[in-house]
């Protein structure tokens, strides 16, 4: 049939012949089941069945990557094959709906006995999704405009310790940070609305500091207040941020879900900082879940303006190549012209300091990012102001092609940062 289709690519591992395994995937996620039923007519299959677009065989696996897989009936040749499989579906099956898209491309597939490994790698969606989803409202350009930062990365940090401080202590730390010249401050994802640091009291205390700084310097530091909660709570918290003069909000994407993010995007008047905590459940295993390349497309359509991509030489398990691929994906248009590109600002974080700057810039090839360092700023030997200056000096050197060690010779903040964060 003609009409728009959406596509998904997968890595699979199976003891079944690849053509049979791919057909099982297509049938399970469209018109088929374990046996042909009377109402599964040829006409219905022609109109609604998923289509196997391509199968690319890869190396054999020495053993099953996941438990619980089965073997084909009638014997097996002893091989456990891996492959990339590309499927497509008619948009008519689901309409432009992100929740139902997710059910289709990442639903029961991971539980099928035919597979000892199955991971969603990528999605290609038709522009019809833009009829229902607005995508990012601010993205890279709008975020830079609100923060007043052009031609370099936004230097950001995270309030630390993550929890345990009162609103007043939090505001005192923010006072240090804005005086240091930081561009962006975010709540930790663990700090939302607990009784020790209620959202309303925290936002009012922090925004009083930011407003005072803006009145004296003309610079409004962007503060991503973590409003994660039930939908009614999030909308009310957004309105409080707006009333206090805030320029950003933060929500934990996996905690609130795609429909809630869509609703928050429709209500929001400031950028949405999408935090991906819990991402490891989807991305850490090479044999199950989904890649960040696919994952971030769902959330970009739902309306986030920024999202985390980890960082070079980070404290977690993600490889540098994966981090940079994720960041590049955030800056890559999702649709062909003349449709909106839906680019979002990648956020580098997780154990970052001046040391990772040259490799980050060389690999990304762009300064369109938020470079967020918690300890890399707050634990600088000369204090937070020197931590911010050291990061700016590192980025200036990297963008000018000057080695860090050479740049540090006459810049004590950078020199001390390289010494303090040697490994």
C-alpha cells in the first residue's frame, strides 16, 4: 500500500534462520500471531502488515546473550546468528502517536523466544508526527538567547550535595556560582520536593539570588529547577518558576513518560531540561533495550530542549564513542526540509573537568552544548570562580587549537584544574 510509513532498525541474535526471525518480528508487531487466523486476510495483511525492508547478516555469537531463548522446531544447525534488521509499518496502523509508536517498535519483541538478543537501534519517522507533537520550543538557539551565551559552550554545574541542603543553603551555593560567572545551574535529579528542601521554598530562595545578580550585572543565569512529579504538580511548579522570573525547568523523562512530557511542553514557556536518569536500563546492555539514537528522537518530538549525553571519560560505563554519537544525534535534524529540525542542546556531564574539553570539542566539532561540571567547578583548589574560569580557558584553547598544557602556562586557574583533576 502507499502512504507514510515509519521505520525501525534492530540488532538481533537468534538460533533461527534470519529470514524466519525477521518475519516473526514483523508478524508479532502488526497483523500476525503464532498461527494464521481467519480474519488475517490477504487484503488486511497487504494494508497493515509490517514489512521486512532489509536483513544484514553479522558475525555469529558464541553463546546466547540472554536467557530464555528457544530453538527452531525440527533441529538446529548449531549457529546463533546476529544481524541488523530493518522493519517498516504503515502509519495508518497507529497514527502519529508516540505511546503507540513505542508499543509497536519496542513492545513484545524483547520477550520473544526466537531471540537471545534484540535491541532497537534507530527510528525514522514521517513528518506527519509534527501534526501532533510540537518538538522543542527553544532548542539550541532559544537556549543560547535566554542565557546570553553565543560562540562558546554554556558552562554549567549541578547543585551538590545532591540532597540534604536546605533552601537557604542551596541559595547560598547558587550565590557563589552566579558570582563565579557560571551560565547554567541545575538541581540534581534526586532533589525535587522533599520536606527538607521543598520546591517552592527552594525556587523562591534561588531565584531571589539570580534576580539580584541579573539586576547588578545584566546576566540572568539559567536555573533548571527540577519540577518532576505528577502532572498537576508539574504544571503548578512551572507557573511558580515563571512567576519568579526563571528561564528553565527540568523533568526526569523516564519518571514522567512521553504523554506527560507532551503536556508539559504544551504548557511550558521556558526551555525543558530533559534528564535521562534511568537511561542505563535501556542502553547499558548490548543485547536488549534501545540505543540513545532511537531514544532521544522520541523525547525530542515530545518537546525537550536539552538532554544529557554523559561525557568523555565519564564516571559511568558508557564509552566515549557512544557519548559523542549521542551528542551528534541531538544536533542532527530529524526531518528533511522544510520541516522543523527539532535539534536539542546536548548536555555533557558526569565527572567532567577541564581535562575532557579538548577531546570533547575535537570529537563533537561544535560548541553547541552545555558542559556541566559539578566537582570540576565546586572542587577547584581556588574555588568555584576559578573552576568556571578554568573551563572557559580550556574551551577557548580547544577552539583555537592550542594544547591545554600550553594554554595553562600563563593561566593559573587552568593550570590548577589540570593538576587537581589529573585522572
